[in-house]
């Protein structure tokens, strides 16, 4: 890591792109020549710092968009790499956007340094989180498609600035994932290992078992809620999700009477359904708690359509 903060002189000097030193006779330090390494250097690319829409049948243009600085517009070739585009940004904005302090995005994806503009702008669909088929078998939304470089239409890469982590004295990786608990809390819980692959809170019992939650009060509170939930389900035939909700809402986490009163007040329909099940069980019937709501198209579910009341005066 580099000390001194995101805009210190030491960071800028290390991350600013340097011209490729030429040894002699047109041969660079790495042994290549311009014929073998035809990419231009950042200082050789002419840029404009206004947002333009360009459609030139002879020449492709690319815009590097940013909210931090003025956008960069330049004539581009298909073999230009993402790395070259980054060097171009850092060359013109060495203080605001040194190399390593940002990523370039297209099609909702972070693009790798090795990708060429021809590979980035290839007509692929934009990335999107698709639900599992089991969750939503009818999902058929089609995302928009990226531009095709050879069409020479408007092509844009977004400059996405990284955040500086004072604790590690380094830039944090760009995180484009869903932030269900707000940006700061989601980031905090993610670092602690509290979230799953979709950034949703993992089961508290798992986190305690793995040693990620060690606070004695939190563990004791969890054990109380666990016992209460078990009692509500087994003795009072309350659905699991309702039992968990009640356990989370009441003040005394092991008070069954308080939990039942909360359910009667806030989940009256489900509470009354549980009472009916208890009555059937008391008469000797074997009963089963329906944990999930029945599907609307379930043939065993009767749907009653009520006519609206007549308008007053009719």
C-alpha cells in the first residue's frame, strides 16, 4: 500500500502513466518497435473535452464519461485497449484520476485492461442480474445491446472512481452489486462476511457457528429468539416466517405470551388459522402447517370475486 492518501504526490508519481522509453533505432525498452506495438501513446491522441455525439462513417469516436472531470472524446481504432484508455484519462487528469484510482465500465461491466475496443463494443447484451429460473420461470426481459464498433455509432466508457480506504491506505475495488441495506452498511457487513453472494444477510446461526458474531449479548439474544420460534411453531402451530417476525419485534425475546399477543394484533389472519389448527389437533387430527402461501392458480384454492357495492343514490 502507498501512504499519504489518494491524492498524495507519492501516489500520483507511482500511478501516472510514463512515456515508453526508447533505447535506440526505434526500439523500445521491452524490445518491441512501433510496427510490433502499434498503439499510440496517450500524449499522441488528440482529445476534445466536450460531450459530443459523433457518427462518422469513416472514423469511429469514443467518449470516456465522468462525473468527476470533463469527458474525453477522441478518434479511436478497434485495437485500442482499455489500458490505453485508462492511460489517456490519467495523462489528462493525473491529480484527479491517477492510474489505479478508477475503472472503465461498459455494458454494466468492469472492463479488463487487455480488452480491445472491438471486443468491448461487440453488440453483446448489457449485463443484468437474472433471477434463477426456479424463482421466476417467466422472466423474459431483454436488456439493451451494446454498440458495434464497426458501425461507428456513439460509443461510451464510464469512468468509475474508486473509494479510498483510510484503514488499508489503498483504493477499494469497484463494487457494482446490489446494496440492499444502503451503501455503507452493505459494505460494512460484506467486509465482516455477513452477506451471501447476493448481498443478503446470511443466517444468524451460521454466522455465530463460524465465529463471525462473537458478542455475548447478541448470541444470548439469538438463542432466546431461537427457543421462542421453536415453541411458537411446535406448540402453537405458527408459521416459521411469522414466528421469526414476532421474535424479532417483541421486547422480551423469550416471552411466549408477548409474542402471541403481537401475532394476534399484527397477523390476525395467520394467528386465527393457527388457532384452528390447534383445535383440529386437539380433536386427534394430524395437522400440518402450510409454510407457504398457496399459488393463486392452485386448483384447490377457491377464489371469490365480489361485486363492488352500488354507488350511493343508485
